[in-house]
C-alpha cells in the first residue's frame, strides 16, 4: 500500500471542487446551529458560490474563541451540536491568554485519528515499528495522536512528558524506532543522553517526528538534530483549535502536506489583508471542512507560512507548507527591520562553535529598540570569544540587515526546554504608549 487514503492523490481541480462544496456545507451548518455564527456571518456573505466568495466571510481568531467561551462557559456559542454529542475536549496551553477548549464529536474524533494514521504512514511509520509518544497527555491535543500510530499497527509506547532520564531508559529498554516530541526537546534529550553515557546516534531511533515550534522546518536545526540522533527528522504542524497534527512531511520531505480534505488554507499578508502568492510569506488562515462540534471559518492561526501547490515527488497532491517561519506575535521590529526568531536560529545553529541554544532579549533605550542575542559556545571551543561574538554579529547583519549585540556564554548556561522553548524576553515597557 503506497497511500493510506486515495484522497491524498486526488487531482487538484477535483480537490478544490470538493473543498468548495464542503465550505458551503460548513457555513450552512454553522449559521443554522450556532448562535455565534448566526450573528457573526452577515446574510449577504453566506452564499458561497466560488472560492473568491470565501474572502467575503468574516475572520475569527483565538481571542474570539476565548471571549465566546468566557461569555458562555465552558464551550461557548460557537458550539454547533448539543453537548451530549461532545465526546472529547482538548485545551490550549494558555500561553497567549486563558486556555480555550476544543470540542469533538465522535465523528470528529474518529476522523482526526484516521488523519493522524495517514500522516504517520506518509512519514514512513509501519506496523513493524515501535513508536514512542513523548507528548503531554493532559488536555493537550497532541496526546491522542498516539492512537493514529496504533491504527497503523505500530507497537505504541505512551510515554508522555516524563523526566528525561526516565525517557532515555525507556528508549534503551524498549528500543522504539520512532519518537515524537518538540524540536527543542529532541535536542535537549540527545544532549542529556550523551551526559548519561548513552549515545543517541547509536540508539534504536530511526525517525523523529517534531512539532510545536518552527525548528523542524529550519534546515540548520534539522541537520543538527539528525546528526545528534543519526535519524531522519520529519516536521509536523498542529493546532489545538482544530486537531493535533494537521500537516506533516512525507518521506520525500519536500514540505508539510496539509490535510486539504479537512481544511481550506488561505495565506494572507498581515499588513494588507490580501492573499499572497505561492512562496511568499503570510499569515495562515484555516477553514475547517468536516468539523461537526465547532467549525472554524477563516480562523487566523497567527502562524507565518509559505506554501506550494505543485504535486510532490511522492505523488500526493495536497499542498505543502514549505516553511513555518514563526508567529505573527513573535515577529520583532528592530529599528524598522522585521526579524523572525527562526532566521536568527538558522544562523546560530549553522555555527559549529555554538551549542545551538539561544535567547533573544529586546530592550528599549532612548526610544530605540535594541536586540541582544545570547548563545553558548561548545566546551571544546578554544578560540577567541570576542572574535566569535563579532562573527555572529556580522552574520546576523549580513543576513537580516539588523545590528545586534551578541553575548556568548559557556555551555549549559542558558535554560533548556522540555517542551516549547521560550526564546524571546521582551523587557520593553509601555512601547505603544510612547
């Protein structure tokens, strides 16, 4: 079996016809069943006849979901089914505000898990593999994704988020061939293993699925993790408001295939609110196509992406996210220059004299923003520290056009992440009131 589902290779014209029909059905379902959408979507915008008509629909974002659920707890007025039909909820981390719940009917849940199986299969997971799920199970939407591996038939280890030393012992004892975690934690886990005298490159791990941060799509980060583990890294993208991983890399690794039979993608310029062309950066908007419990229509994800629609060499026709560059709210503007943390990460992790850990500190002095890049040198580094800092400064200036102060510490000075890494410390106060 080459593909999990025939829909993965559906010709694009047919796929777009399918999406348009599903958008129409989603809008009808939403305005009929949800008091929120009945009020939110004007009557003149509800007749979606062409793909161009979708742009007339109003957008929503995480804050809209949060306010809706606060007004009518716990699931809000966006809910389109009786609560008796909701069999599962996940919740966001709350990193951008109060956590929000994402409800699923039984059909929603079953289709989600089938998609996870499809994604795993496209990345090379088979029933001969042993799969270790090292993601949080506590309300986290990534937790149940392990059921997709079980649907493929892989022996599945529900590890969860446990102390690194214990996870390494699990890897040593049960010898999984595949593990899923965040890029930062994959790096940290490998370093911890080495300190314990366990060589990650000689372990049973052959594939690492990573998600939750842009790192898996940053070539220098990917190469460093692959070298550390002597394993292939496959980047995944998930969003708690819809379902677990909804895009991921196949074995060809030419970008992350999006679940286009479950959601419609738009990529929008955050400044002009116009659609951008393939290959250009913009904010990802998603419209769910099959969700019963709580459809989302033109949902602003806050993620900056690029995409392509050409058929992948694997034969799949669903579009590919060719870059997940960070979040709109992570973008720094330093002296008029837009700076994405992922761009600095690429520079830091291409330098073999550095551990790869870094942190960005933003301050404001005399009404001007200033950026400090903190990183670490490897223990074996014996060169001139000042020259190393100057080189990094030069590389940042050459690549991004912005001047930054660089501080290089000893190895293990900066904190390590066991889930999503916090890379930005913003010390500015009252920036928008000055």
